[in-house]
């Protein structure tokens, strides 16, 4: 059982393919199910505190895992009961059911136990839970001290993170073999509780991963202000937003941050202020140009945006600037570009779509040729080559003005240090998330920008 950080994220189809490969190499569905069920039982035994257990089993292989787990718990001396929504159907699940020598109660009649194991539906969920399942599931979860979902909470669509029906929140979810998008994407992720990956003896790989603590070198004896990273932030109509981004870039560890479009010195004096002259972006030491926070969407702001797009410097584009662009225009730029849209900006730029957030972010990255940071309560970072990084579990208190500007600045700092774009975007998202976690509640964006330094100090 291990935490999610840096682990592959696979769809149900990818998981089935990995399972198929394991079978071709000599395993079988029954052997995998046996492995899974025993591993689930071991975790439940460890975290269940010796309490009695009720295992809910569905008709498919998720239910099969449940029967094996129940038998293994019983063999370990735990008081365990089983209730089923319907009889097992597949060969392996039928065999697993046969390995359980106790009674099988109906869901509607089952009494709660201190530990509930939800093995009703996993990656095979294909429609909303009907009331005959949803109502007892809720009652039994509410009646339990601890609820553990096998693979995904039943009612959660593993690939998209959609929640099909009124699904109760679980305390722990044991992701089998690898994380699925639903463990990171909202609204499903909120229902998973603590997610741990359970090794099931199947090798999985994917071009999507869970965000992990970044590798971001600290300053050394050879460091100076320019080789630590120089960030140029273009100021627009709302000076405060660019100021927040610039402050964030400084506290994320950039060596030199210049605010372009301002000339009067004011605190903080470490922030260099210069006018946005025609050659302001030509300085080859600039490692990242940040444009968009508080830029303004009026025609007058097209000029600085054109200047930024025309420069050969790596670019981070946020906020208002995203409203003045098209994916084709960004793709035509060439060079390194990172876009940081929230849902409204994303829809305006790429169109509203009905795919999963992961699919939509990937599609946007392909179309724009940019790394796309599709931010929100869950954040998907996608690169044009198909790689993706998922960050769940954001602090809800981030839903306040200016926190997006801080993220843009943090990403600018990472990019200016010379990291590849996807890594820089992920480093900024990680730093931002960690700073917010440390601040706790009701913080403001100004504090978040400063708190980046504490998160940076952890690296
Ligand atoms: N991936 C692996 O390596 C392993 C995974 N295991 C476990 O298997 C499940 C996936 O099992 P699967 O049998 O494909 O699917 P489910 O158990 O999730 O669902 C079974 C069937 O249930 C029906 N269904 C779907 N949604 C509903 C609903 N809302 N209400 C009622 N019934 C529903 C559907 O059948 P239909 O014919 O009725 O459409 C599903 O097919 C995975 O999550 C793991 O837990 C293995 O144990 C081995 C290794
Ligand atoms: K389940």
C-alpha cells in the first residue's frame, strides 16, 4: 500500500490491457482476483482495529475481489459478513463466491458493521446506481466507523471522475494496481477519502502520472541572480494581479524579477520596475515571460500580447491574455508556451467539451502546442506529446481572488530556472498547493505568494 505521488494514472481500458498482458504471461483473472482480495483483506485487518466487517459484493470482478477478501478476513479470525447486490456472473467471480463459506445477505436487509468494505462496482460501472443499491449503501456507510472502497467507490466513473447518483463518501479507497483518473478528478476524488495504491502484481505504465514533489535545485556557490532564473512579468490594466505574480515568482526562488510597464520604484524594492519598451523582452537572460494576470481584455492590450508572442522567450500565459488568443495563434508561435486557464478561460479558448478533464486538457495541449495547466479544485497539466500530470486534493480556501496570479508567477519562476515546460508547470502547481496547505484557511493571495518560500524551502 503506497501513496499516490508520482504513480501512473491509468484508465479502465489501460488497466484491462495490463491485466490481459499479465494473463498472457501465465496469470489468470482468478489468480489476480485472489491476489487483490487477499491484499484488500490484509489492509482491512490492519486498519480495521479488530472491528467486525461487512463486505458488499456486486455481480462483477469487483464483487469477486470482495468475496476473496471476506474469506481471507474470516481465515484471519475477523468477524465478517457478506451482503450482495446480485449474484456473481463471471467465471472468476463465481469461483470467488464459492470460496466464501458463509451466508450471503441481501443489501436491503444487511445490518451495519464497524468496518464496511465496498466491492459493489469498480471500473465496470456503466450506469448510475439505482435506488435499491444506493440507499442501502448510504445507510451501511453511515452506520460504519470506517468505510473502505475497493478500487473506486461504487457509483464513481473511474475514467472521468463523474459521480453517477448519490454516492456516499468513503474514508479509504484502495486503488488496485494504479491510480485511476477518478482518484484525482472531482467530484469523484472527494468521495474517495485517503487513496492508497495496492500492488496487485500487474505492471502498469502510462503517460499520465500523479503530481509529485519536484526536483528543483537549490542555489549553490555558483548561483547568481541571473542564473537562478530571470522572470519578466508584463503589467496590464490591473496592476495588482501582475504584482502578485511577480511577488510569487520572487518567493518561488527566481533570482531576478522585473515588472514591465511600471517605472516608479516602490516596495518591494527587490522587484525591478521598467517600462515595456520595444526591446524589453529581447534580453536573452529572461528565462520566462509572464503575461495575462490583470492584463485587461480591451483591444489596447493586444499590443503587449503580440510583443510577448513574437518574442522567443519561454512564455506563461494566464487570465485576460487567454481571452485575446486562439489555439491556432498559440500553436503558430512555436517556442515554449505554458497556458494556465481556469474552467471559464479554458472553455472560452478551447470550447466547452463533454470529455473528461484529462482528455480535454490533452486535446487542448495538442491543438495549441503548449503545456496546458487546466486548473481548478483538481488540476490537469498536459503536454502536446500526450504526457499528463494530475494534481488533486487542492485546499478549498484557494478559491479566492489572486491565487491564480500567484500560480502563474510560481510557474514562471520554475520555467525561468531552465526546467522543461511540463516539469516547470508541475513544479509551480506543487509549490502553490503546498503553500496553500501550509496556510490552512482564509488566507489571501498576498500571503500565498509569500508562503511559496516555505514550500520552496522544503525542496
Ligand atoms: N484490473 C485488474 O487487474 C483487476 C481488476 N479486478 C477487479 O475487477 C473490477 C472490474 O470488474 P468488472 O467485472 O469489469 O466490473 P465491475 O465489477 O465494476 O462491474 C460488473 C458489472 O456490473 C454491472 N453494472 C455496472 N454498473 C452498474 C450499476 N450502476 N448497477 C448495476 N449493475 C451495474 C455491469 O454489467 P451489466 O451487464 O449489468 O451492464 C458490469 O459489467 C476492478 O474494478 C477490480 O476491482 C479483478 O479482481 C482482477 C484484477
Ligand atoms: K467499489
